[in-house]
């Protein structure tokens, strides 16, 4: 499976450095698969689709950074994207799905239930329901799954792509493990961690990672269950310390820059 790293959105919250939307484009035998979708063309055309969180995160309107624009620049078409596998359903992870109306959208059953089926007051404020108002086809994946690696469980979503449940940021949040062949196993941690120094001492190129205190504070502020954050960080560190496994997260530009340069 060939994997390309895409930055599908830049956000500029006050007093913080740039926050990106790290998306994986996977070329499989059955079409293109996205891990998360970042921000999409419909979000920039109608900013209110992104919900009130846009006023805090201040996304930069840039069509060239949408997944669909980058996919087209690589010589593909939007219709070539057959699946989008979401780490969770916050606006900066799901916004691009409307650009791929024929794709099946994968999420955990717990996330889908909290955001779509039985939304409570908190989830109605958190999620931007208009981003899936076009009626996409959802495929949900329930339970912790089967024994996977290093004391964790996993749910096979598609061949070579596995959900690793990591609730905490949201109730149904999951990391996504992708078998990248010669490049080893890539684990997209989504928002299970914001500051990469929480699970790694260096970036993939070996550059030391300094602690970003404001990033960590923002992670706690956005968490549905803060008590699970430390355990998620420890699990990601165990994975990242293994030969052949690279952990990346959604928003730390330092890790993206290293991996995109390879």
C-alpha cells in the first residue's frame, strides 16, 4: 500500500503556532482510502458548516490544501476515493467528506452514536452536523475488537487498515493503523495526542522534540475524558518505540514535515 502524507488544513488559534490537519492518502487495489479528511471545499464556501469551534481554531481558507484538490493534483479524481476512515468526527477531521460523495465513511459505533444517532447537549455543541447533512454512507465498527499488538485491541476496517480504539478526546475516538509495506506500520493517532513530545523524544528524522505546553493545555481542554489521556500517550509511546512502527498525530506540524519529506 502506497501512503502519501497530506496537510489538509491549517489553523491559527490565538497564542499558538500553526495547527495542521494531517491526512493519509492510501492507494489500495480497491481505490483510494483517506485516513481523516481534513477541511473541505464546502467548509470554505460556507464557513458556518464548521460550527462555533472555527472561531477558536481560525482555519485558513485555502482550497489548495483540501484533500480533493491535492488528490486531483496527483492525477486522480474525487470518485477514485472509495473509503474515508475517520479517527473521530470533529469538524477538522470530517469536513472534507462532502467532496467525496461516493465514498463510504468509516467511524466507530460509539462515535457515530454520540454524534449522529443519540447526540446529547455536549455533542450538539461540539460536532458540526451540517458536515454530514449530504447523507453519506456510514459504516460503523463496534466494540474493542480482537487482540492486536502490545496489549491493545484492534478492529480491521479494510485490508491493511485497523482501528485501535483510544477514547478520551471523544467517546468513540480511535487511532488508525496502516500497513505501509516497506515503510512499516503507520499509526495515525488522530487527536489521542496533540504534542508529539508526549509520546516521542524525537521526530521521525531524529530531531529532538521540545515540549509545547500550550498544545498540551489545549488537548486537555478539548478532551471528553481527561483521565484517559495519559494512558493513550503511554500506549502510543510503546508503539512508537517498536522498530518498524511510526506514530503520527493529526496536528503536530513537526512530525508531518518529516514524514512528508520522505
